[in-house]
C-alpha cells in the first residue's frame, strides 16, 4: 500500500478512535488520544495511557511526563517530530491509574492497526503495560536492550524502557531513561 493511502487510512482510524464508545473508559474522557507522528516513522513509541493533560489536549505526552520525554529524546539526538508516539490505551483511566488488562485489550485492535499502517522498524515501549504486549519479564531486567519480536506476522525490533512518569516516583530512573535512549539512538543510527 502506498504512503498516501496509508496516511488516509491512519487518519480514518484516528477519527474512529476519537469517536468510539466501545470501552468503559470512553464515557469519562474529554478527548481520546489516538497518537501522532509521521506515517513513515522508523521509530514507534508506545506509552501506557493518556494523563490529565493529554486528555485535555487530545495529544500524547504533553504533560510533565511529556516534557521529560522530550528532553530525554533531544539529549539522545532524536527529533520527536520524526517519531510516531501513541499509548496502549487511548483514553485516560480515572485518577491516572494504570490501565486494566481489559482496557488494554479493548484498545489493542487500534494499536495493531496503527502498527500495520506506520510499518516502523523499531518499537520503543515506555513502561510495563506496553512492554508486556511484546515481551515478558520484569522491566528492570529487560530494559535498555533490543529484541527481535514477531508480532502479528511482522518482525519488529522492540526496545523496552521506563515510562517517563516513573521518574517522578523513582528519581534514580531518570539516568536509566537517558542511558536507554542513548543506546536506542546508537542502535537505530
């Protein structure tokens, strides 16, 4: 499928995400947060779920965690505008709690379709929720390395790391996140 057609289909998918009512999180949202980035992005980042600021804006990673993510990406030499960024769950869970497995499952077809349309070479998972869609194991043990993963019949390089919001709870993770992004940049280059 050509790039223009993939973009049209992605736009339609994002409109479907914005208007869907198929999961228990939908009634309480202000905005669904489909994700954003170029259709031909080599790197596809997946967080857990939108927070309060993302729910207001309808965009991923625009709050405090987003500012930290932007800084860490820039320090590692990434341009956020060239990365497709989304979340495993497209609507904000109450009180910013971790998404339930049923909520992740409800949004999984949307994420799968995004991956199919963007066709990235690399997936960077941010946090346990998105990591466990592709890999098993404790994030503290598997972060900062890349794994060749067969997912829905397509091979991806998956690079798990910590969610930027985790740094606010465990400040020592800030340096780990920086190191991980630098490793990822070296591998992608």
